[in-house]
């Protein structure tokens, strides 16, 4: 069978299972080359056998010949033969990044014209270097609910892949999807992120190994809420280990080992709030073990870090194991153990921060002290704060995903039980 026919067979089995109301699809052992993402469907669980490896085919690219507009499905390219029907394609120019690029699947060709299954997210023009590249995630879920993947190896084939947007063509990419499980999956050698989920709810990433990708290990963002990242090995990626992106909230991040990534171990940003980060080992990363990024309007507040082993980090840049930029508030650090390969203070807190609490933390073999913290012009306490702070998935109110056009979430205990019971 050809690569295209094998992929078509896998997708057909998934689609047929979804049409029957769901089921489990088990892939055979061996290396399966993919020209497009495998598209997950509602109520379908995708599993590998021992030795199942899904590998991306080498990427190719061609310049666009004409300007195309937002909402179109058609483009003309110099070398249309590079894009057979069924290929994944990523379209961009130098003015487009993130969600302004377009990912889709080729549905037809006519001369130099290529048709895809999704409308363009932006205007693209030859004068701005408009390009189509044959590349895709290996597994994608868009507008999917109650599905999972497990026991798979995903190989991005980095040596034969061109650069591309790391988020939109991650190894696993989820968009507007709900109650999705990712368990026991190894993701390696991608030019981009290992796992990216955007505008999602109730995602669980558990017991995965994410390594040697050029981008981020796990990238939750764009308003994603109520998710769990647990027991993962996240190492040797080019960027951050975990990167909380815009307005993601109410997560539980625990028992992960996050080491030797090129940037920070964990990075928290704009409106990333109400997270519980506990019992992780965060060592040997390029910059800080944990950073709270500089925000524009509202920072990543109401976060509790407990029982983490942090450092030594800052292999390539920076001096602080915990780096908190100006203006943050309501951050709680309890029973963490910090170590540093550098002399001096281990925590930096930017001016104007308030309600920053440290209790029972250690540096090396001694308690963390005031002298270990660089915090001019900020309100820092070194006593236990007994006020309850509503954090983690269970704390989100059931109307807490209205920004994703979800009127009411299911109770978290029901979602968590379902995610746990899936095969």
C-alpha cells in the first residue's frame, strides 16, 4: 500500500468509528509515514501497538503565484505536483504568524490551483513571500470531544522538515476540543511544539515523554481551562518546557520532570491564573526554573507552587531560579526546594508586586530567607497564609468557559472520571 492509502485507511476507520458512536482504533506495529495529520473524531480512542511509530514525511514547499484573500479555499502555486490530494499544507507569509497562518488538507488540484478544506485565515501575497509548505501535525483534533490517544511514538522527522509555525503544526494539536486524553505518548524531533492545545477544556496529558523538539514541550493557551499535566518527562526541547499562554486557567501541573530545555522550565504569562504547580522537578533549563512573564494588562496571578524541586537552572542566561516580573500579586510558594549554581539571591520579584507569600521553602540545606529574595518595592511575606485560594480544575465555576462560548461545563469530577476510565 502507498503512504496515502495507509493514511486514508486509518482515517476512514476513525471516521467510521465516530459515525457508529465511537470506539477504539488500534494501529499496527511498525513505522507509518504520514503526509497529513490523523484527524481525531468524537468518542474515538486511538491506540498504538508495541512499536507503532507515526512519522512525518519530508516537507516540501512552493511559492504562491497570486495574492489570495481571507476566507478563500484556493491558491495557485509554482509546483502543484508537490501537493497530492490528501496532503497537509501550511500557508503563510512574512506578515502572518500564529493564528494568521492557515493549516489544512489538500482536497483537489487543477493546473496550478490547489484547493484546501479550510478557509484562509489571512490575506497572503507573493510580495510578502507567500508560501505553501507540505507539513502538518501528526495528530490533530479540531472541534472534537471525548477522545484520546495513547501508546504511540510521534516522530517529526526533523532532519527532513522545513521551519514552520511551532504551535499550529505541533506533534499533537488540539483546537476548540473538550475532554481529550493524551497518555503514554512519546513526541520527538519536531520543528515546533510537542503538544499545543488552544481554546480547549478538560485536557489531560499524562505519562508522556516530550523531547528534542525545537519548540515548547506543552503549550496550553488561548483561553484553555481545566486541564492536567502529570507524570510527563519534558526534556531537551529548544524552547520552554511548559508555556502557559494567553488566558489559560485552573490547571493542575504535577509530578513532571522538566529538564534541559532551552528556555525556562515553566513560563506563566498574561491572564494565566489559578494554577496549581506541585511536586515537579525543574532542573538544568536554559533560563529560570519558573518565570512569571511581564504582562501588558493583567499578569498570571493566583498561582500556588508547592513541593517543587527547582534548580539549578539558568544554564545559558539569567541568575534567578524564580523570576517574577513587576506588578504580580497573589502568588504562593510553599515547601519548594531551590538550588542554584550561582552565588547570590535565587528569587527576583519586580517592583509593585504584592501578596507574594513564601512559607517553608529551602535553598540547599537551609530555609529560604529574606536575603535570598531580590524584591525592591514589592510586598513579600515569609509567614504561612491560611486563606483558602480557589485554584486548580475543580475550582473553576461551571460557567467559567463562557469566553469559549460554553454556557455551562460538566462537573469536573464527572470529566475527570471519564478521562480516567477511557481505554
